[in-house]
């Protein structure tokens, strides 16, 4: 049953959340989002809280978290204290460390490029970067020459 709060069509929700309509439908299908309420015409409608949940999904996705790994976070209320969920808190701490390692890796690449630009040359020299591959997450040693 629809409440008195503002409700948004899937088109409006897509614009407000930044997710495509297909993505919203898919997230519902796999249980990441609750089933949308429906108008009498059977069109989906979403609340502001639904849009906030979509925003949370987008943010968690940027950490590299899989959709399946997000589910425990989405079962919490938006006001939950993360300290009451030690496993989820630890998972976020681990993702934070992973992102910090990626930042370090990317900074090494930026420094290498900046050095080449300052030298105005691609003259061969050893430049070894120890870091995670940002695409696969597999630790590799990169050597540029």
C-alpha cells in the first residue's frame, strides 16, 4: 500500500539515482532492492528511501564490492550503527585498505608519467612498481622500460 510520501516513477527514479531503468529492475529481481510498490496502473513507483538505497548500492559498488557482498549492508536500516555489525564493519575496513592500496598504486603511475613529462623523453630506464593490478586485483610486479 502506497504511503503519503512522495513517490517517483521508474524514469524519475533513474534520473535521481543515476541508475538505468534496466539496472533498477535487475537489482529488484536479484533481491538487492525490495520489490517496488505499484500504482493502480501496475507501473513501478519508488520512495525517497528507495533512492537512498540505490545511492548506497552505487557507493558500495565503487569500493569494488560485489552485489552479493552488499546484501548484508542493505538489510540494515539506513540509521543502523555499524558498530553493532562487526563482520560488516570489518568488511568495510578491508575494502578501505584495498582502495588505499589502489590509490598508492595509481600515485606511483602518476609519478612515473610526471617524471617522463618532465624529462620530455621516454628514454629507457627501469621503473619498477610493486602494486595490485587494478583490474584483476592480482598482485604483480610492473616493470616499465
